[in-house]
C-alpha cells in the first residue's frame, strides 16, 4: 500500500500535472475545463488561474511565487509559494470579474472550492477521506517541486521604471534528455514553453536556455536534499555565469 501511495502521488503530481498543464493552455473551452477538472481532483484547482495569470506574467521575478530565488531551499519555498499563489490567483480573477462586469458568483474560485468539496465527499463515500487528502497533498508537493527546479535562481532584468525585461530562453531550466521529456509531454523543454505558451507540447523545441546536468526526475530528487541541491545547482550556475 505504501508503494502504491508513492507511485500514485508521483503519477498525479508529474504525469497528471503535465497533461492538465497542457490542457489549461488550450483555447478550446472544453479542453481547458478538462485540465481544470484534473487540478480540482488534486484539490489544487486554483493552479488553473495562477499558472496563466501570475506565473506566466511574472515568471523569474519576485512577483512570481513559483520562481524560487537562489539560496532558498525547497522546504522554505513550499509554504510561501502555496499561500501566495492561492491569494494572488484569487485577486487576479476578482479583477477580471470587475473588468468584465460579471457577478461575484462567477468567480472561478467558487468552482474550484465546490469541486474540491465534491471530490472530498466522493472520497468519503468510496474510501477514506484522509488517504485522499494525503494523496492530494503529495501531488501538490510534486507540482511545486516542478516549479521550484524549473526556475530556481533565474531572474529577469528590471529596468529603471521597474518593468521586467521580456521573457526569454534564459529564464527557465531545461533538460535535453528524451525519455523524461516524453514522459512529461516535453515539460523539460521549459524555456520554449514560456517564450511561446500557446505552442503545443509536440512543437516545443530545445533551446539555448540553461540546462540541468541531469534529467528532471533526478533533479527533483536532488532538490529534496538542500545541501546537495545547492552544491549541484550553484556549480552549474557558476559554469553558466549566473
């Protein structure tokens, strides 16, 4: 049971996340809502809003909760990132409602929270709520782990007016390893995704952006051990002049 729990958490946090991430970027409303439903099933529905409205806009700046500054451990990153993404996503969607002159009940967070409540209720009927909550939490940690390693220590230049430079290949970490890329719908080709967010996963290209020394799953495991992570990543950053 323990092995199955770990495997399901990894699948939900890495494979499910990669698929849902692809879907929420689709202009087709049905596909977008399908991706949103996957995140809701992980009790992380607000990621649908924050990923598009906050992360892609403010990536590699202090304004993005999911872009970890150099030197911050994963364990310090997680609680701050979770709380800020929830709050900033809520505020961004509230502003969209005002601009569109829509009623408050149309706020997407209503769907996220009601959907989460329904999933928890179904878990109680089908099996055990506590195991479901633990599995969802484990999957969420996997999502945050992906963001942590994909933007760690990278920052956009800020001009005298306080505006960040346009996003380019230098603002995401990448991996050239084909097998892990295939398993995660080319998520390790992350620079190209941020430069062209609407580009389908099959069209994402390898770029000249910063490269990890190892595949994404290995880097994610290393990030769980902060002294080792700093040794590996800071050496890589020095080699790249970062």
